[in-house]
C-alpha cells in the first residue's frame, strides 16, 4: 500500500507530537513527585511541609534535599538567633553554630526578636557547607 504524498509528513508530525506529549507527561510526572519521607520539610512550589525541620533535624536535611528541578520550599521551626534589617530587607536567622544555620530573607522584621520561636517557609537554597537561605521567605511567630 502506497501513501499519498503529504501523508508521510503528516505521520512524521503525529509521531513528533506523540513524542513531545510523552515527554511532557513524563516530565510532569517526575516534577509531581513528592518527597518519599512523610517527615520531609521540603515541598515543591509554594506549599508548606506538614512536618517542619528543626535546628536538630536540619543537620540531616541539608544533605538530603528534595530532587526537583523547580522551586522547592523548605519549612523550618526554631528560635531566632539573629535579626537584621538593612532598610529594605530583613534577615532572620535560626539555629546556633555549629548546627546548620537557616536564614530567612523577608521584607519586614515585624517586631521579631532574638529568642522568638518562628516558622520559616521559603525557597530553598544551600549557600554553604552549614548554611541554608530561604528566599523569598515567610516568617510567622509560633
């Protein structure tokens, strides 16, 4: 059976569309994957984790980030160890050295002080061997 001229091009286009569609579906499936541990402080996108990391557990989680090629939010709970304001941004830090330190970059100190217990949720980025930056970040008193 012989195909009419132009039909072959249509089949090539359909095959390409199917291949692209399959790649999109596979890519979406891979991106939709949630962390395998239910106690993970990471979530994809803007969502808060059900179980936040603490100054004790963040030492484990810094070496076990969520494998996702997109925005990952980390949720952390603890006491503030530093509060700085540069006139534009606030830099809130929790966890004492030698533990991993977590910095939340946000827009206001909102009367937060050293020693306050807060919940951070923000875009995860490891910025050093023992430092995590959450930017942008939301911080709320607990």
